[in-house]
């Protein structure tokens, strides 16, 4: 799983993990900013369920997913939590899926799920 050693590697591993976890429910992955070195960090964006665009931010071990709006953003998932690091990406993406799905109307999700079986 991802390590904090290389943010470039993290960007690639995040893309692979998102594709593996969400399949065609994830699209448009793009790394917007990336910096290696003493202050290693990155920002990426992607679309889930053709409904929410999400931003991912990683900054020296801290990370989070949020939904950007015009003048604000809504935090969806922040880490690390007790006993959790970015290396726990599979569990983090499972939790992200639960939280994102809770913000999408059931009617839309039912239609999405039935058309993508």
C-alpha cells in the first residue's frame, strides 16, 4: 500500500486503488498539485458515481476527502484516525464509499446500481 516516501508513488497507487475499489463508478482522476521533498503533499480529484466530484489532499501523513462547492467544501473523510494511516487505503476507501453513498439520493443510487451490475 502507499507510503509517505514518495507522493508521486502515492498518486499512482491512489489511482490504482480507486479503480480497483470503484471500477467504472470512478472516473476523471487527475492530480492537480504534487510536491515532493521536506513538505511532501498532493491534491487529486475524481468523480464517483457520476454524481460527486471529490478532492483528495495528502499533506505529510494527514489526508482527507472532500466535496468541493463554489465557495466552500464539505469534508467527507479525514485521516489519519487512531491506528490508521494512508497505508490502510482499502479500508479508507470502503469507509469513503459508505459516506459518499449516504449523500446520494437512494433513487439515483438504485438506478446507478441496477445499470452497472
